[in-house]
């Protein structure tokens, strides 16, 4: 059983009627709904408006993969919460950062770079290409798929060179973007996935759902008896 | 069910009594034996003395993960057989290259480099450290384990930068070596693992057995409905 | 002084009047011309119609950076010549593979993968984005530049994960491509650059010229007193 | 002219007579001294006991490569100073982290991981092997060199997979360590180098000096007209 927690800042849905009509119960619930159909995935949700920004050590200890959606309220997430998430990932928890979570505190801390990019909101068509066909996150996806409207994100995207680049995005207005990036950090696995602008029904797209589901399986810890080595400090020696 | 084929050049065992006494039925059989205990792994063996160097397209089509042990007879493997293996890996078959298989034709073709290294045969103690504790191939292995006697391999090892460096070797005489290296190539996964000199009972070591077993699970294709993209050439267009 | 050799298969220019009118003296001469203006770069050319496919050990020994353009005649390059080039790169020579050289024998040997891609010849506009602004090969290039017409190359491009991805291409018809890729192999540096279809005056474009010039400086060997380690075999030991 | 700033926490030298006798004017001065002999390198120093921990935006703006030595006083460096350094690196400044600077605030922020390791202080002999002979930082170094006594650092070292692994350390007591690691982050280059324990005269070793000098040349910004892309946010569009 893989324990997934979907965290959502859950602001646009309450303040923007367009977003509210697409996701009446929040983006987190929409993600939970399509993951719930898998017998070996168990989904909880959490939101910024809960105590401690919705992040506690107890929650993280009970999470195999944390999915994160945030956009306009990154700064309302406390540094403490961000540090808890960072440490949980380094200890082995999977982390899936969606769309504007490129600028979320936990993702930026894990990358070490600005994670800056350029953007446009013109509702361009996006075509997402598979770069690495053999990768488990691309399993079941055709050579490319299209999203009729998405926010445009553009290179240069200031991230460390991804350990594996799985998807790349093409926008009709002329931009490209590394849309699906895998990173190994500490004992944990991180997947950044670009689609997910709140004003379009991106999380209702079958390909997007399949990719997020694949990413959950990929990011889940593969070894439950894992070493605590990174936290060992002094070498025992009888020298 | 993961279908494993263990290929062995099977020469030393027949010509060197010391090796023959350790592996009376060949190294391939010793590897098969410890993998056979897993219900979801099915093991075949093949050897250089069979038709076509023991490699056919039919065999490869029926193999999820190919394990390769070779040392003194790399040049007896035909270029054709090496090409078949290379193509099978790029199409998605897992490949585990053991010990002197760093200089095998299939491995060198997949790396594109000389794969040269330095070596000594003094029976040094080797201590193998886990570099990446969260990696599935390191699962269940302590911070390090020791092999009482191994052939010494030394850096510089002329390989492309591994996509993931999982193990590193220390030798009492003063050398180090990147002992466990993962590479992603095409749709396939490749794991190089240094231990396995024929004059020592390396494949009877519990840690070595666990690592090879872990590597089989890691290298097995993760997506059976994989894209044939790398072999698509001309883009269909109605432009 | 950096010694550059530009190798060109030099076939289209002689058989296709359109290509001949763009490059009356061959693509190799066009490239030589824009590199010749740099005082510290010295350029030779070589072509397939010379003895031994235009490749000899003597030539390679006298080359710091080899630029390669090939398209329709990859199979006319002998395996021996390809092996000489591969070995020279691993010994430290820089290698710049242009456009269809993704399928040249030396490049494929160095990558170890099929290097397959998809393509269209519709004269699409290409926009080339800088992915890595701090990289020396991107020095002086704006966020992106455009080529009015280029052959379309598309992902998935079956190469090992580039050590550094410097440029990405966008095509008006809907494709993307990793257009500028750096690889470190052995002691050598390799840069693959996608633009350069023979029917368009790509090598007369100022941005393309600047990038190739930058790549020459980047790929040139940085250490003249380099170790011969990769070719050392037996460790000297007094043990 | 490459402008180097050597930053040192400068505590042990004042409180530990053994360290003080090796480095009477501080480790920073010892490093400055061997870099000063190069005509195209200009060296300043800075220390923790200066205003603002010795780090200001003005200093960083006037620095091409920052060398950092810290050990017992990482926590006395303000978060603000660490952030200034991180941002300067991402904007293009080179950064060389020596020895215990693996746990310095700027390095940890740039890596995004715990940077934990294991250690012993037994004065073991260390042998440092060249892993990547063609790398400019290894230029002029033999296959390996030895330090008669060093602090022992051991894997697992919790860093992201280095973009280039240049050196590896062997210790007589049985440990190994990735001793020389290159990282590309934003527009900047980072080199971590393990030797440099304060109680041994490591910075007087000719090989260590050559490597740090090589690293200065490698880490210096290669493009003065660099793009400000990572800080561009909104795409200009006339759509």
C-alpha cells in the first residue's frame, strides 16, 4: 500500500469563480479522486488553511509520496514546514511538485537554485513530448499528447540538470520547457511536472492523470529497510 | 515473472582446477542457483560454447534481464552477437555486467568508451561501500561489506559518468573503484558490478547475491506497453 | 593555437544544385571561412572523397577539435576510420557533430545508443532556446534565435542523458528537440548541434556561427600534459 | 584577471596552538599566498570576524571565484550572508568549498541535501585518485597522490550526484570518499574538495595547491556578457 498525501494551497478555488467551477472541491480532491481508484494507493489530502500550514512531522511520517500544488501563496508556507518536507524527502519520501510548485519553498530548497522561468498566460495549446520512452513515468503515454489550453512556461528554467528528463513541452506561441524532470536527492525521489494551471481542467486530462499515477509508483520508497547512513556522523573505530 | 538469462563464457571453470573446484557447474549455474529461490524470477543460462556464442535473437526476445560474465574470451564473442545484445538493451532489456564484463563487447558498445581500468591480482581484501543508500540495488545492504579476497580494480575507470553511482570499492593495497554503476541507455537499464573474480567464491557471498538479486528487479523492464519511438523515423504529417 | 579539422562528406553540394548554390565550395569551406577569422584557431578541411575517407591517424594527431558533417553517406565511412575518430576523442580530441551527424558512425559509437530520432522536411521555422545561459557555448546568444527554415528533428532522440543540455529547439509544426548537447567521454568533449540542413543557408547564420565557434573553444583539450591513465593496465606493485 | 576571494572562518588558528603554528596568518593567507604567484589571479581574503560575517554584496560583485573554508563556526554565518553567496553563485560566481565547508550554509543551500558524511580523526594516510584524467582540474596531477595525514571522511556523502566526479579518496583505515566533485548550478560552477583539515599542513602540499589553482581557472565565469534570463519572469508577447 502506497500512502499518498496531496497538499494544495487551496486559494484560487475559493476566490476565483472560474477555478471554483472547475474544481469545486479543490485541486487536491480532484487529484485524490483519480488516484483513489488504484487498490494499492491510499490518498489523504491536506491544505494550507489547516494548522501549521497543513504539514506536520506526523503527517509526513505517514506519507510515502507527497504531491504538492501551490501558486499564489508560497510565502504563506512557513520555513519550518518547508524544512520538514525537505528533510522527509531526503529521508526517503517521494515528492511530486506540480505546475507552479516550481517556486514552492520545499522544491526550491531541494533544488538549491532559483527555479526561475518565464511565463505567459494566453491559453496556448501545449503539446507534451515523451523524451525518455522507456521511463516508468512515461509508461502508457503515446509519443506526445496535447492540452488544448495551458499556461505557457518557458526556458531557461533554472534547475540543476535533471537526473532524468522524461517530458518536454511545446507551446504554439513559440516556447519550449522541460515539463517532466526527475531528481534523486538523499534517499528520496522528486518529480516535477509542469501541467496544472488552475484555470484549465488539466487534472481531468487522462494523460495527466496517468502520468501522476505513474509518478506515484516511481517515487514511492523502494526499500523499507533503508539505511540511516546519511545521518550517521562519527565512524565507530577501534583503531 | 522476470525472465533472467545468465550468460557465462565458461572457460576458466574447465581449464583452471582452482576455479573448477569453486564453481564445478560454472559461474552461470552458481548465479542461477541463488536467483532460483525467488518465485517471480525464472532463470535460464547460456554459454559461449553453444551455437552462435550462446546468443540468439530468440533468446533475447525471451529475456527480461541478461546477466553477463566474461573475462578471457571477450574476443570469441562475435560482433554480431554483441550487436544483438546491444540492440536488445536499447529496446528495453536489462543488462547486468559482472566483473571483467567491463571489457566485454556488449558493455563497451553500450558505453562508447574504452572501459579501461588498472588491476592487480594479489587477493587484497575489498570493502564495498554504499554510496547511495536509498537506491533499490542497495536495499538491505549495510554501510559496507567486505570480501576477504578479490582482484583489485582501480580508477581511473574509463566509463561515461554513471547515471547513478551506488557502490564504491576500497582495497587494502591502496586502490579505489566505482564498483556499482547504473546507466540508462535507450529503453534499457544497465548495472555494472565489479566483484566476481573467478578464483574466489564471490558469488557465494550473501551480500553479492542480494545485490545481484536487487539489480535484477531494478533492471527489469517497467513498462510492457512501451513505445517503439526510438525506431520511428519519419513523422507523419498532413502539412 | 587550436587546430580544427572540418570533415564533410561533401556529396549533396556536388549532386544537388540547390545545395551547390548555397555552398559552392562545400559546407566544410563555409565552416572554415567563419572560423578562420579567429587568430587562435587554425582550420584544415577533409572530405570523404579523399584517401581513407579523409581520416588518418596523422590527421587526428594534428587535430584539437574535429567538426563532422555527414548525412547521406554515413555508410561510406569505413569502420576503421570511425574507430580512429572514436579513439582520438577518448584520448582527448574535441568532437563537434553537426546536424545529421547524429547518425554518423563515430557519433553512434561514442554514444552507444541508436541515436534515432524522427524528422520532417517541410522547411519549418525553428526557434532555438538557450537552456543553460551560463554555459560557455551559449555565450553571446540571446534567450532564443530563429532559423527561418530548417529540417524538423523531433524527440524522442535516443541518446544518453546529455551531461549538459545547452539548447532546445522549437518547430512551428509542433516538435521539440534537444538541439545542443554536451557529453564528456574519456578525455574528450563532444558537442552535438542540430542545425545544419544542407538545403538552407544555416552555416551563414550569425548565431549558428557563434555557437560553433564557442563550441570549438569549449571542446579544445584543456590539459596538454594529460595523463595516459585510461590506457594503463597493470598496476605496478611491489607488494 | 580572475578575482578570487578566500573566505575563512579563522577560529582554530587563534585558539588551537597546533593549528596556529601551521597557519600563523590563517588558512586564508596560506591559500592566498600560493595563488598570488599567478599573474592573472588577484586574491583578496575575508574572514568571519569582519562586519557582516565578512560577506557583502559589494565584495561578491567584485569576486569571480569565492573559496570557502569553515568548520566549527558554520552557525555563526548569518542566513543573510549565506543567501548572498548562494545568489552570487547562481548568477555566475565560481565557488570552491574546501574540506568541512561541506556543512557550510552556502554549500548546503546550493546542494539541497543534508551533505552529511561520516568521519574519523585518526590522522590516516589518504591517497587521492584521479577519476577523470581529462578534466581541467586534474591537469598536471599524477594517477594519485598522497597526504601523509588527513581527517578521514567517509561515504555515504549525501550530495546530489556530482555533474563530474574528478577525484576519489582512499584512507588506510578502510574508508572511501568522493573527494573532488563538480556541480553546475544556475550560471555558476561549484567545486567541492575534501582535503584541508586544519591540524595538518594540507594547504602546503603541492598537489593540493595545483588542484585549487586549477579549480579557480575552471570555476571562473566563462562568459562576461551572460544572459540575465534566469531572472526574467514575464515573457514579452505581442500576441
